[in-house]
């Protein structure tokens, strides 16, 4: 008999606590003006850069965001309103309409300005050029830096 009474007390207490939690949640939602619904966030794509970092493209609140995600932080790399995207882009089926060259052209550059694969190969320095050319150890780099700083101070 005592065990049954104890079980009944536990069930009634649990019911009271759950009812109180439900009532408090409704009251807080009414005060903040929220219905508890949040704006939907769609993850369109995710590309791992390293084991602990990735780039994620998401849509939220009428915008498309490119996020840099690491263990310690999330940074917005780019934000574009959805009305600026093509109709094919807006449904999330593809990002961009003509690949990298079209994106570069839209940004104001041209695909012709990109170096060719042959230009990117390591070459020996020409006559009079140092092996340090272009590095922080090059005296020419220091001269250019000093000239830039002098020009900025004027």
C-alpha cells in the first residue's frame, strides 16, 4: 500500500512540474513576441579545407552566406541577397552559372588575366635577378616597402 501511494505521489509531482514548465515556456514566448519558430536555414554545400576547417554555403533570411567554419569560430566570408542570384541559383541546384571564369568576370576581372599553367611553373631567375627576388629577404622588397610607407605618410 505504501509503495502504491509513493508511486502516485511521484507521478502527480512529475505532472505538476511538467505543467509548470509548459506554462512558463508559453509565457516567455508570449513576452518575447516569438512563436518559437525560427527562420529556416538551408545548408547548400559544405567543403572541407582541412580536418578542422571547412567552407559552408547557407541560405537564411533571403540571403546566401559563405561561411568559414573552424573549431573556434564561424566567419562570414561573403553575403549575397537572393534577388541578385539567377533563378537557377535561387533553388540551390547550382552555385554560379558559368564556373570560375564567369565569377571572375562578374567581379570585374577577366579570365585572360589569369596566369597560364606554364607561367606558374618554377623558373630560374633571369639575368641580374636574385634567387631572393620577391621574398622578404630581398633588398628590393625592403626598398619598395619603405617607398610605400613614405608615400603614405605624406
